[in-house]
C-alpha cells in the first residue's frame, strides 16, 4: 500500500547523512484503518477507503458511526478513497507510515491556502503600469478584448478573482524521513494547505 492520509504539521530542515540540508514538510501520517474496499464487479472501479483523524462520537452522525463500526474503527472525521491502491489490503487493516521508504517519490494532494479576491498582478503576475507623469493605469488590468468584433470577452481570460482555496497536487516530492514510532513522514519541499490541513499522500510513478 502506497497511499495514506496525513495532517500537515509545518516545515523545518534536517541534515542528511551527506551533510546537506533538506527543507522538509512534517506530516502526521496515519494510522489509517481500511473502512471499505471498492471492486469493479460491485462498484465499477477499484479503490480503497481510508479513515483519519479521531474525533468524539458526537461529531459524527449515526450513519457515519455505523459505517466505521463495521470494521471496529474509532470515530474518525475524514474518509478518502484511493483509486487502484487496494492491493492485498483487507477490511479492518491499518495503514501506517511503514508503507513508505526513504528515497521514495510521492505526490501530495490538498486544498491550497485561500487568499481571497485578488487582482491580476498578484493572481497572474501581471506587470504594473507607469507610476509617474500622471498615469492612471498603475494596477489596472488593461484592455480585455475588442469592441465591435467579436463584441464579447472570450471565456478563460486571466482576470481578477478568487485566488487559492482549490485542490492542488504537488508531485515529485521525496521522502527523506520516516518515524514509525510517532507516525511522522517527512518529505522534501512544500505541500499544499495550511498547518493542520489534511492531505492525501500517494506514491508518484
């Protein structure tokens, strides 16, 4: 099994055996009980469902509690399915960080930080206009289309709007540390989301 749910704890640095410094993201990964197995014969696709993040019983509905009780799992807030990752896993088994090896490549998916409504300079790296000689076009987006023909603005135009707060997948990250005693996974580089966010970690390739 090469997929797990994790909570982003933050970033730090660690010294490797060759003396180099690696900027790493620390993830509290698992343990994640297997709560469902999807099969092509019954569900039309192959996947495994994992649970993560223990909470009190009052935080879940009776239907959610009943679903977890089928595999004797404690109340957990997050459920996620991983396609084509079932392998030899069975209901009730637990996935831990021991599924990952140092040096392995992984991809991490999560919801990026929301930055609110932003202009074109911050959102799309547009260049600002002149700031002197009476200019009134300092941070304005400029012309967005023709007038008579085609008499409309084409869809997909890069403009101001909501920035961040969307699902992002960061690929090509390297596992540089695995602590099975504390369920900690350390990957080189940054991953989407703020501290405390739940992310999905999969093998890449």
